[in-house]
C-alpha cells in the first residue's frame, strides 16, 4: 500500500494537467500550444530517467534512491503550483518528471522482491490500481480542481500526499540484505555507471517522446524541428545497439528484450500503454469539444470505469494464481477490442450513460492484461535483473502511451479532413437533400424573428457546422477502430508466452 500510494501520485501527474491546459494557458498568458509543453517536458524527462533508475538503485541503495525521488517529486510539485511564468513551470515540471521516473520501476522492484512468484499477482493487483486507475482519475480530479479552484491545485495537491508517503516509506520499507551485499560487491569490483550508454539511450527515448508528442502540432516532417529530432533519435538508436551489446555492464540489458518471454511482455505493455493513455485523453476530449461537457463532467464520465478497474484488479490478482497469464491477457485483449468496437457507435445524440458504460467495459479488460503481463515479465529472471526489468516495462508503458496518443492524434486530424471533404461534396445547390434542409432551417430562423437575408446566412452557418461536427464524429470512430486493431494484436502476442509455474516453484526455463 505504501509504494502504491507513491506510484499513484506519480502516474496521476501524467494526465492531471491535460484538462487544465486551457486554464494554465489563460493564467500564464501563453498560447495553448506553448502550454502543451507542460505535458511534453514531463513525459520526456520521465522517459530519460527510467533507464538510469536500475543502476542508481543498485549502486546507491534502492530505499535511499526511492526516498530521494519521492522528496524531490514532492518539492517540485509544490514549486509547479507556485510557478510565476511558463519558463519556471516547465523547469519545475522537468524536475518533477526526473524524480517521478525513478519511483515507479523501484516500486515494482520492491514488490517483486518482497513477494514469492505465487503471490506476486495479488501484490501487483494493488500496484496495478495505482498505475491503471491513476490516469483515469487524473482528468476527473484535474477538471474538478481547475473548474472550481485553480490549476495550481493540480500540482499543490501532491504536497501533503508526498509528505505522508515519505514518512511511510521511511518507517516501513526496508532494503533486503542481498541488495546490500550486491551493492558492496559492485563497489569492490569498481563497476561504474555506463554514462555513454545512458546518454545514447536517453537521447533516443527523449527524442522519440518529443517527436511523438509534438509531431502533429508541428506538422510532422514539414517541420525542421521534427526532422532534426527524428535524425537525432535514429542516430542515437543505431549507435546504442552495438554499444549495449558489447559493454560488460550496460545501462540496458539488450538480452532481456531479445528473449521470447520478456520481449513479448515488453511489446504487450507498449500496446497496453497506448490503449490506456489514448482512451484517457480522447474520451474527455470528444466530450468537451463535441458534446459541450465541462472538464469536471468529462472526467466524471471516466470515473465509474476506474472503479470497475479497481475491483477487477483484485479479482485478477486472485485469478493470476490459478490461470496462466497468456490466457488472461488474450481474454483481456478481446474485451478491450469489444469495448473499442462499442465506441464506434458514436453520434450526436448520445447521453452521458453511453460513455460511462463504454469506459466500464474497458475497465473489465485492462486489469486482465496488466497484472498477468507484469507478473509474466519477471518469469525466469535472476534477482539481479529485477530492477532492469522494472525499468524497461515502465519505459514500455510510458513510450506506448506516447505512441498511442500520437497515432490517435494523427488519425483524428487526417481522417477529419478526409470526411469533411467527402461530406461537402453533397452540400451543393443541385442536391435535393441540401436544398430541402437549407429551406427548412431558413424557415426555422425566420420563425424566430430573423429577416430573410439573416435567416439564410444563419442556415448556411448551421449546415456548415453540422458537416464539421459529423466529420469529427466519423474521425473519432476511425480513432477507436485503430485502437481496436491494437487491442486485437495483443491476443497472438499473449499466446506465445510460455507457461509459468503458479504454485510458487521455480518457473519453467528459469536461469
């Protein structure tokens, strides 16, 4: 519960600022595009530090590193709430991302080492509540605080929670003796931090996050910034592979990613992150832009789904001790695909209940993937690989989220243009349907007291708005179709995972 509290706070901050961007933009007198850097800086700094967290925890002590991250995260959160301009907010947000990036993988490592394989499913259930429910709570809480108080409270709220978490971790979390021995052994052998490997991987991940997050805004490869950043990303990736494969103590164990079990888990977590973050961002977005909901009510549409996810986490925690992970993951992928298919019934007269139920269906499937994949990713690993595996799995979730949002944003923008261009083909005087609609709407405005000229102008504007609105609905349907395909791709990936021993004995194929 202690490590899950800290994790919940950190993951919450990946989405809590999304719905507050309009308020931040107005409060700091900057454009909405400039305000969006509040999200980008956090994601980039978070991704960069993930790869270094494993070595730092081993070299300087897991508990000590965890407390330091928690303290810096809490202080930087308060400073974000007190920021006096955009530059200061981005600086503090970057520091917050650096600190937060080290917390989640270390939380996962603590749980993996504290529980035997037979009980990890139940342990990861509570951890999963933090990781999967926090992004859902983020828009709800952020919308409520922004609508009723101030955007500053989206960050200030971390202050008291962080202080409580620091006190609990200091009192209750202990470091295993084997980790102390391992740290002493590292010092004796003179093992040093792989600074070159870190810089290469950090450059690759940071540039990738930047391209994915800013690509649509910057018009992709028509932007010099995106071209340069992509070139940097590719160059860092190409240089990192031979370095990591030949280095004696690399920052990332490439062999983990090349293995059948962990490699499959990594890809499934990429897909899970894409679905979780994309739906969390785009469902409130469609409610606010197309249905006129406030930030608070758009967030509330997700809340019942969060409750379902929470309950299912504990159900899956029990199932994970009785059913092979690959079957649970395949079933979860199927349920999520069905939920995305349900969202394709989008049209203008939908009520609040439709979005609540759709999110609840999604909440049934996500835990069936998250808990088994988290447990399966540690199968067959040596104890000294635990921190490395945690960092990589969380990097997959973060990067997958950015990939999902980027794909969805791109599909939305291009398909909306496509649908609008097709729909306006029928908005011509020679079309009987158009002339009939124009006459009916004109008569409506005349009946409301407008002159003939004004009524015709109002009718044309109304029809134009309806075409744009319909194009938007169709584009969102394409987004949900895309996410459905990603969900279906999880099923074959899940079925290639090997069986693991659920009785608590040595797993098949363990080193």
